[in-house]
C-alpha cells in the first residue's frame, strides 16, 4: 500500500520530471485530430517506463498496469490536445517560461499540457511500485477533448475493459493556486451545439417583397428563443443561452439566400438540456415557417455531452483521504464551472471524481481565463495533482469500490 509518507516523498522526487513533461508537451501544441508529435511523445515516455499500451484513435493511447493480484480496476485520465489560437509571449504579469513551437497558430491555452504531465508523473511512480498495490491501474491519454474527436476511439477501448472508477484532474484559473476541489455533484456543464441556417430566397435589396429575407428570420429567431427560454426552462435550473454569432449577407443591396445562427447552450441537468434542445428545434422550425423560410441543422447542432458529475461515494472518499497528504486548507469547496468536458462521458460509464486544481497565482500572472492567449499554468501546483492522484488510487484500494 502507498503510505502517506511514501506518496509525499515519491511526488517530490518526480516533480522535476513533471515540470519537464509539462514544458515538453507545451511546445508540442497540436490541434486534434492531428496530435502526432504530442501523441508520440507520450508513447515514448510510456515505453521508457516499460508500461504496455495500446493505440487509441487517432493519436491517443491506453496503458495498463496490472499488479496480478485481485483488487479494484482504477482508471486515470488526461487529455493532451491544444487550441487553434495564438499564444502571447507573456502571461498576465511576465514572460512565460515556455512557448508553443507554433505560437502564431496553436497553444496550450487550457492546461492539457499540465494534465498530461501530472499523469505521466503518477505513472512513473505507480509503474515502479506495483508491488505495493493490488488490482489494475489504467492510464487513458485522450486527444481531441476540445473538439470531440478523441472520445469515439477512447469509448471503443473502454467498452472492452472493466473499470470500477475513474479519476481525472483539470487545472482551473477560477481557483487559487494550491487548492483542489473534489466535491460531489455536477462540476462541469453539459453542452449543446447550436448551428442552424435559415434558407430564404435572395434578391435585390430594393425589392424585399420579391425575395424571402432570411436575415429577418434569423433575427426573429433570436428574440423568440430568448422568450422561450425565459418562460419554459425550469427556474430552478440553468441552461445558458450562448448565441455567439449571426451571419447573413455581405453587401448592402443584396438580400442573401441564407442566414446562419450559431453558439452553444451549457447545462447541469440532462433533463433540462433535452428540453432546451427540443425548444431550439420548435422555435427554429416555427420561426422559419412564419417567414416562409426553411431551416437546416448542421451536424454539430446536437447534444454533445452531459454534465461532468462527481459520484457521492468517491468524492467523499477523496475529500476524506486527500488531506492526509496535502497541507491544511488545500481541499476546498468551489462553484461548478460552466465549461464542458468529455470526462463526463467517462463518469457516465464508471463513477468517480473529476478534480479541479487551482492555478490562479497573481504573483506569477497565471490567472488568465482559459482559452485566452495569456493563459498560463502555475507549475508549482502540479505536485498537488500527483499526490492527489496517488492518494486516490491508494484510498480506493484501501476502502473498496462503491457497492451496487
């Protein structure tokens, strides 16, 4: 069994390695499904540790550490894709420690580099100390979390495994550095993609009566959907109406054939999310009919994931165990985060915990919002992530899996 002192000492010994891994991954900032260099780098690290792995479409991998003894089957997950956005050479205060190899095109603006580094650090410790553990530990490295391309391949692999519980970590600039939250309940939002096009009939701007103007249809749709949400969504629930764009026409005297509306909804109740998606279609269809238009729905206009919800048993286990290896006050409560995460799909298959690890350090300038060119990670907190991962594994082995 991993004792508390062993966890603290082992995490300290791999801390330099974890920091190095984060910086190496940060350089390899690739957008899924083209995470070729990053995916190969992870596989090379696993090979160096002697950890067997199998490929996951498209460039992810799934590794297995089997003690050969009866015990729980515990899944640990990290994502490693980057964002298609430029990276500022400075964070909120100073020049950043490491830059993307392609800072004008891609960067790790969400912290996935840190997620992978922490899991590789934990893997390094676990793989060399399997004699102290029972059961099986799985390592899931997912590419394509940001755009959904990583999950289908990972799901195929997961369906062939027996996994009792899953653990994952997401760094969060909404929490102070040196804090971690593992509380039960919805922790990140589910999401619905909104992408629809109203189709009318184009013509000369001087004779709108001879055309069917989809721009008015799209504008009317925005008013109608807002009213529908205000009056039909449960007042005790939240479904955000995140319409971010309306596009129709390019010149002042031409009525276009089409007008597109896009954005997303975020939610913490699957039932209310399904209602919101139904409202979207009803309002769009009827608004189109009012304007003698038709409406076309893009493939990404769909429910793309439910909320990420921590299991009560495993969250309680983590909240009780983590303070044994972390400084007083490290484990905290926090409000749910409205961003969406594919880890909710893992927890829908196997109950567990998605931890939020605070990285907001004003002295280091690491408090920028995620998906921002100035986003940066406080590397000093990654040791907390490694210790928490190891302690979660030890606690599940000691306390046992959730009873049906």
